[in-house]
């Protein structure tokens, strides 16, 4: 009996020992998993930060890209590569990510192609965070911008921007981004073909990258349409008309481009049109009662019809970059003067402030969409730009010595360089690679 009791006691102790080993093993496993999770969170760049908005301080989770390799701080995410229109949407469905390791993409004082009004740091802006945010698509990773590779892709080709001064903003950004691949001591390797200075604001500018035999051009056309004299017997207050059914007469200069990037929007306002005494016209008929929204939609139809009729889909990649919101208010100081951080919560952005310009008309019209299927890509940057109230020149749009309290006016329409337009060009880079590579 004593021996049986002893055997039972030994067996019980053995089971208890085994249980303790199992529990100990589980604890070790949990600790290891916790450590791995902590490392993963740290490497992905998630961390708490405090951001100050008008409503006060709020704690948010900010993703900060700290890795210098790869195109994304997100692990195990494939490069954007879906087919059709879904690809374009994947690029712009994303978030702004702070990236101190890789931004800015160029130094403004090393780039001679930037207008004085866009040189925010050189004009005295004390902060530089506006240049350290990049765009991260939610469901895929952008290819990391490679200036030399893009120049090779553009060899013997033309990259043409057509539009207003915001399009010029993007064009200057692209020039600076590409120039980083060219030796800085060889000024003749990049030159304006007609010898015009970069400060020229009207007409066209074409910079040739000599070693690649490619040009990067900007053609000024704020409406993309033909603007001219009013029809006979028009009222005296009508000084000019915007012909809604006719593309800009200089379009013959654009149509043979290999990459053609359109933009418009900022000149489509009552204030601007009244200042020009400009009214709408269709055919020979003056349309004094037409709304700006209806006229803009008609203009987009004219653009898509022209693309379908005149531009070769085999040769040319055509992109319409959507409206870039201005953050102005009624006051002279504007609505961007004291902003230093983006609005990371996109649900707080109301796009109804910019009626008629947010969704291009060709996205509403089934006929126009069918006519341009495969011919025109929509790069819808409106929401991502609306989040960047901090990226405008504000009062730093002239040199500090030239600023006077009486003449000081905040620029909340254009963008600092380096800055937000660099992100648009990274999206453009992805589209170009997909098409030509």
C-alpha cells in the first residue's frame, strides 16, 4: 500500500512538473511574440505624437517613415500595379506620411528652376516640416522616385504640362526632381530652348535635358480653351469670350507630346471672369446666363473630344490632374498663414467648398468616358491637396526684404517647393513607368 501511494505521489509530481514546463514554455512564447510585435511596430514607424490644431491639442497615431530603403514604410505591400481605372484610384487612395529620412527630394537653393514666390524657406519661412511629408497609397506601394531612371524613360521624348500657374508649380517641381540626376557643375546640360528666363510667366517654356534629348515643357493655358473677341453685336460690357466648344488654338504644339499633363480650375471663378469681362460662348451664341459649373462641364467635354480626335493613344499618355484647392478666406491674411501641419484625418475635409471643380465632368458623362476609354487618365489629387493647408507659401511668397505690412498678402493657392507638387510628380512617375516600362 505504501509503495502504491508512493508511486501515485511521484506520478502526481511528474504531472505537476510537466504542467509547469508547459506554462513556462507558453510564457516564453508570449514574451517572444510581444517582443516581435514591438519590433514590428517600431520598424513600421508607428508612434504617438501630439499635433496642434485650431481646436487644441489632440493625440493621434502618426506613421513616420524612417527607413531609407524601398518606396514605402509599409512592409509586405506590393507595388501599385492594378489594371485599368482602378490603378489610378489606388494611387490617390492613401495618406500623408512624415518621412524625415527621404524628404525633401531636392534642396531649393540648388535648383534654379523655382519661381521666387515658391521659395518659402529662402523667403524666410522658419519651419520646414511642410517638405517632409510623402504620399502613401493605402493598398500598394509607390515605386521610389528615381530621377535617372525617369530621364532614361523620357529619352528622345517630350513631357508637357498644360494649364495654369498651379500646373507651372508642378512643372517646376518636376524640373528640380529630374535635375538631381544631372551633374551640378554642367549648367549647359539643362537649358531653355529659346533662351527665355524661368521668370517668364506667359506663353511656353521648354527645358531640354541635353544628354537625354528630352524636353520638359510648360504651356500656359489657364482654361485649356480658346479665348477671344466676342461675337458681333455683343453687349459693351463683354470684352472677351471663352469659347466652350473650341480647344486652345495653340493645342497643335501639345498633341504630339509623349506625356501630356493637363490641369485647370483656378481661373474658373466669378471674380476672375468679371475682372477679365469674359463671358461664355458656344458656336456664335453668347451664353450670358450660363453657370460656371455648367460651362466647366462643357469645357471638359471639349477637352475629351479633342483628346479622342487629335491625340494618338499609341504614342501619348494623357493625364488630367484635378483641381488643387486654394485655402483662402475672405480676410487678406488668407486661410493658411499659421498652418504648419497637414490635416491627417481626411474625414474632416469638406470638398463642398470647391463646387464644380472636385469631380471632373468627364467622370460624370458616360458618353465622354466611353469616348476616352484608355486615352485619358484622371489623377485626382483634390482630397490629398485639400489636407495640406500647411504647404502654401502664405506670406513667404516674396523675399523678406521686399515684404511690407501694407502689401503683404498670403498666397494660399500655390505651393512651396519642395513640397506638395513633388508628391503629385511621384504619382505621375508611377503612371509613366507603367506606360513606358
